[in-house]
């Protein structure tokens, strides 16, 4: 079953891919868009194991697998109770006897590392508290389609330095996109991720700007991106976070500072009136539904390369 077309066996972090692999996955995703149903995953079965809710990730993975001729088995949190009903190493070793790949959405990123360590089949991170690499792939695909290039563009991320921000920062630094991030004190991006991203930025020649000022981050950018102020698992902090992020809304005022042809992105689900002003995602500059669709295309490319017949 070890027939990966990529250097990595598992995809836990976007940085498990080489920058050149990200670029080739983007091109491959664009190619697959026009090829419809295929049989690249024929006779392959994947387990989709989710500990958190999902609309996009679950559906886009299941449809991607089906459109490539494979089978998907969804396992809800209650069924497996990862680490509670059964230890993660045992879940990994049992699933490896049945399926050709495991897609896991979990809380602690460490759970993915343990699952990957004990799994005989590829493990894909479908979101952890630390990274959301499949989202970052779809994000870059969307930027590339909308702008016709990646290198030399500037993306501003406004809001929480969370899983989505971590993967996006790395992905941008790897592929030549300048990255500005504005977060309030106490909600900045992870330091180890920032250090890693700065390393990539040195190679790709991009700038990374971290600031508390959303206006500074948004000035003259090609892409403005935001995500929820309260991620899954942080619901108890919602009130405190709403206050901390009150000045970090993507609205017309902030948008006016960006380039005239800038686009608005959001991984979704969105909280209209919180991180995005009411109605702003319905304006022509918003590409969020193309972005959501691209989850499926990017994952098709990823699955075909990781698991498919080359
Ligand atoms: N963007 C994203 O991952 O959405 P879901 O949580 O609905 O999967
Ligand atoms: N940061 C969000 C992303 C949802 C797709 C969360 O983890 O809940």
C-alpha cells in the first residue's frame, strides 16, 4: 500500500509537502477539475474519522474519494471515541488492516502524530488544533485561479492565530506569497510555526509581517482572509474572544485599504456580523464558495498522489 507519489507518507502539516509539491498539486487539481469521474482510487477504501463537526471537509473528502472511484467510511466521534473507548495506537493498527488511508479530524495535533506512528497506511490531517493543511491547499488553489499566480502576491490574515492561520502562513511562505497577519495580543500565531515560516520566507523571498493593527496588515494587499474568532473546542471562551477581536472584523472600511481588485476569503463556517461584516461575503469580491468547492478538487489531487495508481 506504500505507493505514494509524494515524498511524504502522511500529511499532518502543510510543511510535510515540499514547496514544489504544493505547486504541482495545485496544477494537478486544476487538471482533475476538467476530468470528472476517474478510477485512480479504484479498490481503495478510506476511513474518515472525525472528532469534531464538519460540513466542507467531510463532504468534500467523501465526494472526492467517490469521484476517484474509491470508497469512504465515515466514523463519527461516538463510534470510535479515540483514546477513550480504544487507544489511538490500537485504532491505527486495526484500521490499517481494513483500509488504505485514514482521514482524521481531531483536537490535539499529537493524536494525529500517534495515529500516524502506528498506522501502516497514510494519515491525512482533516484539521487539528494546530493545523488545517487541506484547507491551505484549497486556499492556494483558489488564489492561483483568481489571480493567475502566487509569487509576489500579498495576503492579509485578520484575526485569530489559529490552525487555519498556521497552515496558511506556512503555505504562503513556501509558495512565494507575502503574508501579513493581524491578531490581538494573546492570540498571535504559534511561535514554532512563525519560525518555520520565516525559514521558508527566506528561501522564497517573501515578507512576513505580524502586527496587532488590522489596518497595517490590510494595506495594499491582494487577498484578505479571516476565520472564526472562536474555534471548535473554544466555545467557553466565546464571550472573551468577542471582546478581544472586536476591532478585527473584515468590513468595508478595512476592505477599502486593500487593492481595488482584492478578494475576500474565509475557510467557513462564517459568523456574519462577527469576523466578517453582515453581507460582505455576498459581494462580488468574496470568493468563499469557490474556495469551499476547491476543497474537493485540492483533496482529489492530494488523494490521487498519495494513494492512487500513478
Ligand atoms: N473549512 C472547513 O474545514 O469547514 P468544515 O469545518 O465544515 O469542514
Ligand atoms: N479555526 C476553525 C476552523 C474551522 C474550519 C476551527 O478550528 O474551528
